[in-house]
C-alpha cells in the first residue's frame, strides 16, 4: 500500500509540474511555456537582435566593394548566411565572378550584419 501511495504521489507531482509556466532558456533567450494560460496563448519570444538584412542588401554592398577594389564584375555566383556561435545570423558570404585583366576568378565577399560593411576576402 505504501509503495502504491508513493508512486501515485510522485505521478501527481510530475503531472502538476507541467501546469506551471516554467521558463525555457535555450540559446540564452527566454521562451515562455506555450501551453500556459497566459495572455493570447504565449508564443516563443523573438530574439532581441534585429532581423538579418536581406540577401539583396548584402549582394549590393559586395558588388560595390568589388567595383571599389577595381574588379570588372560579371555577376553574383551565390550567397550563404553565416551563423554565429549563439545560433543567430552574423554575416553573409557572397561569391562574385570577377575579371581583372585577362583573368576571370571567383572572389568571396563577407557582408557583416552588425555594421553593414562588405569586405572582399580573397583575390
């Protein structure tokens, strides 16, 4: 009997613990419990950082940086977002097809979201 009561009490405690609004600190950000009875059915809080700029802004800045470096730019080969240690986007790499003299090569440009600067990384 004592064993059955102990197991029942433990099960009741576990079930009741799920009813509390227990914060979730994944990635350093606080998310509320989506099953709590909070106002409007609480949704996970958005990260405090501003949204990452669009790929078009990164491409435009990198095209300008390539022209400033003296390249004749044929076009954008591709882009990819670089995720930082915290799991949030920190920059975008843009690959440019460029010509300089008789050579035609691809160069990488890094567009930093924090300060909005573009820097040619490889020559």
